[in-house]
C-alpha cells in the first residue's frame, strides 16, 4: 500500500509542480503585461465561472472516484458521469450567459466571463477522475503538465498588452480541450471501446442522490474560496481585485499541494474504511503528521518574509499585496491539513457531516466578506479565508473522531519547535536573495525536525521500502 501511495503521490506531485511552475510563470507575466486592472478582470471572470463549473460537475467526479476505487465497473460509471456532466454543462453555460447580460462591469470583463465559460465543456467531458479512481495517476500528471505547457507557451507568444486580455481566455479553452482529448485517448487505450453516453434521466437518479450532497459540498468550497474576489469586484474596482489576486495566486501553490495529497490518499482511505479500521487509523495519523510538518512552517515563513516574496515575484507595483500574503499564508498552512481531514469524511461515508461543515464555512465566509469588504477592502477577504479554514479544520477534527481519533497536539509539537528555530533564522538580516533565504530556512527546518526525531525509524523504513 505504501509503495502505491508513494508512487501515485510522486507522480501527482511532480506533475503538479511542473504545472504550477508553468502557470505561475504565466501569472507573473500576465500581472506585469496586463497591469492590475486587466489582471483583476481576468481573476474576476475566473471567480464567477468557478461557480458554474461546479454545476457542470454536480459532485459526479468525486463520486466517480470513490465508486471506481471500490471496484465499480469503470465503463458503466464513465458513461453515466460524462452523460450527466454534459447535460449539466449546457444548462450551466446558458445560465452564465444570462447572468453576464446583467453584470454592471466593463465590456471587456463581461466578454471574459462568457469566454471563460466555454471551459465548462472540456471540463465536463474530462476523464481525469477515472485515472484517479483506478490509481493510475501518472496520466493525471501528464495531463496537467500538457495543459500547463500549452497554456504558458501560448500566453508568452500571443499576449503582449492589456488589449490582449480576451486572448487569455481562448488560450485556456484550447489548452483544456487538448487535455480532455488526451484523457479520452488514454481512457480508450486502457479500457477499450468508445464512450457510451446514456441520456436517461431516470437512470441517473441513484447517482444524483449521493452526488447532490457532494455537489453542494463542492459548491460551498468554491463559494468560500472565490467569494472574496467576487465581493471585491462588486464593492471595489478591478485594480483592488488584482492586488488581492496577486497574493492569492501565490497561496494557491500550497492549495494545489494539499489537493495532490488528497487525490493520492482518497482512494486508499475509501478502501481502508471498508477493509480495516485499525489500518485506517494509522494511515490517517501518518497523513496528519505529514501535512502538519508541511503546513506549520509555511504559515510561519509567510508571516516573516511574505512582503519580500511579493516584491521579488511581482515587483514594486504590487507592494500592497505583501501584508495580504502574510495573512493568507496561514490559510495555506491550515488548509494543508484541514483538506485531508475534512475530505476523509467523504471517503468514510460521512458526506452528510462534510456537507454541514462546508455549508457553515460558506455562510461564515459570505458574512465576513459582506460585513468587512466595504470598509476594509482586500484585508477582509484575506482574514475571512483564514477564519473559514480554521473553522473547517476544528469541526472536521471533531467529526472524524467518531471514525479515527487523531492526536493533533502530539503530532504538531515537533514541527512547531522546528518552525520556531526556522523563524529565528529568517529574522537574521542576511544580504542574500529571498529565494536563497527560503532554501536555507527550509534546510534548517528539516535538519532540526530530523534532529529532534520528527521522523521515527519505522516511518523512514516505510519510505525507503516504497522506493526500493
């Protein structure tokens, strides 16, 4: 099992790192070429479209992963899931177009919303979830790298000025379409036969009953992750959105890492829940330990050197994003653990608890943003993200105790000690590039963690065995 996890995690992590580097390069380039206003318009459009993408999914991808991991017929699930998602995509795009007619925004922003809306269709027909459920995640890694490489290459080639903002949306559509084709070709090669679509609403009902809970849960995630951007777009201008997005885009790298971890372990947790509660307890403790070791130093480091990182990446024109990154660094730190813990509830058939947690989180985030954004601008959504994620973490820990109790206090002591040592190192005024400082701090952190026994002998042997 450990070999399988490490193999899948390594593939996903490598693919995600390469993809994120490509997207990150595109973000930096676009932020500089388009300016805060154009960059803000794109991020506003993406935030709006995200809500309609979740309608096209309706929780079916997550349900498909879980059912395939439990050995349900792949072809049967693929036909049902893709058929339902295509129907939902058509309805979602129509709703998006109607909404765009009432947006009181600049024409360019409205066109961006509609154009990005077309990405709903390649998303609906993507077979990415099949390879996650069957634990063939190297294909997911290849697909993400392909998508990112196409996107960043086209952005560098065709986007030259603020007038080219709309081109970015069409580049994204093309990259998504090619990636979906890649997944489909590999699906046919691995499982044979072309896709058999079944547009039979009566036959969809059993899936819809379960997926509806996952859909609402996914909707809540999209709401609390994106509502701050939407609120800023309505209460403030595109430039303010651009400043906020600059900090948020850096944080998404760590959110992507937590997504990779969840993707790698979700099929395993789904299987262990039915096979062995003892092994499930042990495995979830390992997951919590890993994510705490990664998350705690992220929050500490962002607090100390966040503004320097913003200055290095975006330049002096985005200096206002420095304090925001200090705040949102703690969202990333908490999310690395909370996402694994909360999503484990779904793997353990506790999707009702998961739904309650995320509905409450979305409500909290909306209230905080509506109350704070008109008065505090981009500070309100930054703080709202951290408080929302903290609530999700605390509630998920209590909900999961009924399945697998985890001693988070014990697991966090050594990472906290190592992070404090790292913090002292970061405060030393070294006259070196901030990237060099980050690398040196990371080395110091893991050296201290290893020195105080943050990794026990058994865990080291498991990791070595996985690569043997």
